[in-house]
C-alpha cells in the first residue's frame, strides 16, 4: 500500500482551499452579501469584518488540506480522478457545511431558510471545484524498492 505524499497533500490542499475561498467570496461575499447583512442586522449584529473573513479563509485552507488528505486516503480504493475528488469533497461538505448549516442556521432558526439553502448549495459547489483542482495536484510518492534492481554487468 502506498504511503500518502504529505507534501502533495499540503500543496493540493492549500490550492483547493484557496479556490474554495475564492468561490466562497463570490457566493457569500458578493451574491449573498445583502442577505447576510440583513440577517446579521436582524440578530442585532453588525456586518462581518475583515478579521472574520480572514478566519473563514484560514478555515477554508484547513478544510482544503483535510479534503485532499481524504482524497489521498481513498485513492487506492477508488482510483485517481474527478469522481474520487468528488467523494472527498462531499465528505468535507457534509461534515463541514451541511450539518453545521442545518444545525445552526435552520434548526436554530437563526437565519432565513433561503439564505441557509443558498449558502449551503454554494458551499457544495465551492468544495467540489476546489477538490477537483486540488486533486489534480496530488500525486502518490514513487514506490520504494526494498531490493534495488540489479545493475547490468559490463
């Protein structure tokens, strides 16, 4: 069984996180920004500030690393490619977006259902695209041979 290439997990994960964060900015920071402002105002809170967005970006990069680590871990079972990246992205989305959003936004009724649905769907797209891009950068380490191949005798 091949070992996980930690360097490539970090590289692919950081890139996956950056791609997901960039798409998240388009979804939540641009398209849904008025909805977020209204929802935060309804809770008696101000809009999110720069430091909060930096935390979200850092969490996005950590999520990207976790996603590519999962990709590398399931690679021997499912093989390389987009479908395996999609499985890894779905696992991160379910645990990192779907369950928290349903718990804190929908069940607790803190935010409007429409905002919850759109930001959750946006998170799925963000992670799917980020996961596929990050998986492209992941490569297993070369195999290590216990006995070196015999050298030709002159």
